[in-house]
C-alpha cells in the first residue's frame, strides 16, 4: 500500500473518483472503482447494503476484475470483500506508521465490525501499544472483540477516546462520533468509517487539524467531514511518504480515509502474482 500511494500521488496511477449508483428500492449502493497502473488495470464493483446485517450477510460485498493494460486482455476475477477489508486497514497502518507519535502507547478503536477487527490486526504491526480500548454501541460485541484481541471493552465512547494516543473510528455512523474536546493536542486520528458528502464521524473541533488524505480529488467530493467543516487538506499520504511535503509541528493530525481504486488493484495484483507463481 505504501508503494501504491506513492505511485498514485506521483501521477503514475490513473483513476477517476468512484461512481456511485443508488439502489433506492433496496436501500443499497453500487460503486464502480476503476484504476490503470502501467501494465495492469482493473475495476472493483462494490455493493453497500447496510440492512444486510439483519439477514446475516456482509454489508459490503465486491468483485475485482483485472485486465492487461497493454492488450486489454481479462486476467482474473476475484472476490473483493476480504481485499477491501485488508487493504483499508493496511492503509491506516501506513498512515499510523507515518503520522502517529513514535511512542504512542494507547489505542482506542471505535466500532466492533469487520474493520475494527482488521485494524486491531494491522495497527499493532507499526506501534507497540501497551493498552488497547474497544468501544461499541452493543457492549456485548465490544466485550467479545476485546477478549479476542487482548484489549478491554469501554462502555462510554468519551472514556475510550480520552487519553488515547491513536484513535480509530470505524463505527457505522452518519453524524459526528468523535469530539475534539476529548482529544489531546498530539492525539492522532484514523477516520475511515464515514464515506460520502453528507456523512460525518468527526466534529469540527477534531477537523481543526492537519488533515491528510489518500486523494485530494476524492476527498473534496466524498468526505462530509472535510466539506462540512471547511477543513483544508494538507497533503496526500503519497506526498508525505516520499518527502515532497513535511508535516507541521504542534497540530493534531487527522487521516481521513475514503479508499481508492488504486489500492484495490494493487492488492489484487499481489494475489494474482501469487496465484501465477
């Protein structure tokens, strides 16, 4: 994912902002996410059906199709649900490695679903957390998840956030969940749950920060947190990874993740090459 983000910000990966087709009669969304990366191109077709949880089905489902960019030849089709789960958390790990303070010891994860589990696997790879807190709207789910990862469940979201060095917002929300009044000046925030121009997960006080994104173009069309708060965008992750921009000191840092097609194609390429080998 680091390599993918660098290539994207350098203009070596070409992609439009994802297209979203509402499926209003079934309360769903159908997304199309194409990308072209030199010798390889592909598209992720993703569906988001929030009511699927009641049916025992995943809320997010996807298929990724790879093609040769040179000839247009179809190369592989693969399930995209697990790829989406893992690459999202992997990018958050990249961001945390780059943006969180080196001595970060307390991690707070807000949410108990698929992305909460993926982030609990990924983030300890880049920081040595001594305390991990888990909050969820359903206490039993939070307790179960905490037990699985050696964390501890916290009943109150404010209690989970206060004193944390790294906060991960992965709860399914449309209104601000995290409040700036709860955060320290050096608290780092990974916000990856609210995607869409009308959805929020952070209040304006949180967004009074150095804001980092994957794609400026996507952020200015798809992030309600950025659009509603009027927050400026400091840099793309790829720019910071190669050092073309340097982070300012003395300000909170927020990574607002939305997910881009380039990440899906890069992850799918790893699988395709492994299968070929």
